[in-house]
């Protein structure tokens, strides 16, 4: 498989995940209104969705970085791209771990 096809595949995968995240984010409030949930319940659902999306994207970047690192063959350019992907995965996991704290701060601000 040529590199441009691989890049196109990865872009398509990232766009598909972004669309899925958008659908999940917009479906939460609609479902909350139908079920008569409180603001606190909606914010909790938002937190769960946010942690799931961040963890999924971090896992995707971890996988991409690992594959790039294994297939680099000692090429410094490819190794650097792999390191960037692995750093992005670490940042994603960090944000996923901090998401409950950030959402609880949001809860306190809006009084939920």
C-alpha cells in the first residue's frame, strides 16, 4: 500500500471518529430532554462521552505511533513522526484522566 493511500485512510478514519463524536454529543441533550433528566445528569453523560472519545482517540494515536515506530526502519523522519503520535496519545490519555475534574468544575460553575 502506498503512503498517500495510507494517509487518505487515516484521514477518513479520523473524520469518521469526529462525526461519531458529534452525533454522540448532540444526541445526549436530546435524550436527556426526552427522559426528563436533570442538568447534573446531562453533565454526567457529557463527562462519560468526553472520556470515551478522548480515550478512543488516544488509543488510535498510540496505535498509529506504534506502527510508525515499528515500520520506521531507522529512518529519523519516520521515527520523529512516531514520537509525535506517541506524545499526542499521552496528551490524550492525560486529558481523559482530567476530564472528570474539568466537568465537575463546569458543574460547580453552572450550579448543577
